[in-house]
C-alpha cells in the first residue's frame, strides 16, 4: 500500500508543475501577427526602391533662362488692380480679371509657365493659404515633396506624366490687410528650376498696385 501512496504523491506533484506552467503561460504576451508577410527593409534605406525619373519633358525646348528682359503687365479691376513684370515676348493665356497665365508662344504645356492670381476674396492669411495649398498639392500631385518653405513662399517637386516637375509659389499682402491678396506661381521642368526661381523673385519684387490710368 505504501507504493500506492508514493505514486499518488508523484502524480500530484506532476499535476502541480503542469498547472503552474499553464498559469504562467497565460500571462505571457502572445506575439501579434497580421497574417500577412512583412516587407523586408532594404540593406541601405537611403536608396529608394523606385527612384525618381531623371528625364525632362520636351527636352528639345531650351531651359528657362535667367536675366530675361521684362515688361509691365496688368491684372484686375475695381478693388485690386495690379501691375507686375512679365518676360518680353511671352503671351497671356485667357483674359480673366483675377488670373493670368503667361508662357512662351509655341512652347508645349509641359515646359514652363508663369501664373499671377488675385486671391483676396478667399480672406485667408498667408500662413493659412500656404497650409491649404500644401494639402491640395499632397492630394493632387504624385510624389509631392516640399523643398523649402518660408513665411510667404513654397518650393516643391512632384512627378507628372512620368516626368519630374519643379514648382515655386509666393504670396503677397499688397495693402497690409492681413490676408493673402496675390498668388504668384512658376512651374517648370527640373532643368527650368534655376530660371524659375529667379523669375518668381523678379515678378514678386516688381508687383505693385496699379495707379489709375496706368
């Protein structure tokens, strides 16, 4: 009978060990699994998996130059009338009172273009306008990237139809109203970036309120 008692004690000891292990396991965190394979990190994350295209659209069209000869143009009527420089020989697209686009005649649309717009009706500060424009560009442009942002300007890149593009935006409060009144934009190919940066600087620097009869 004694061996039966010893056997029962051993059985109870084994049962206790198993139960303790099960209890401890119940409080250990279970590794989370998504059920889907995880992406493998590249050996060098600095190397993009899908590099940006390097070619320029319409490469036979020369890049936008610097130090272009300029002439005066007009925009708006009534409350806000503007005078500003545009490159000599460029043609205006459309005849709206609040927006004008300028481009070199016969240039394809995928080269470079200047736009001047009266945005005072939006009644947004320059800071609000920049934030809104960034949101719009993020939604609309493929691979949109901010290159530089200041209190009143934005430089960015994106991809359109498989080609890299470079854009510049600037906002002006012409009358000290506290809101963005004028938006100036120059967009072009990567090869146009240097000329585009200078052009938007010259247009914004030369922007002024047009005098009656000017």
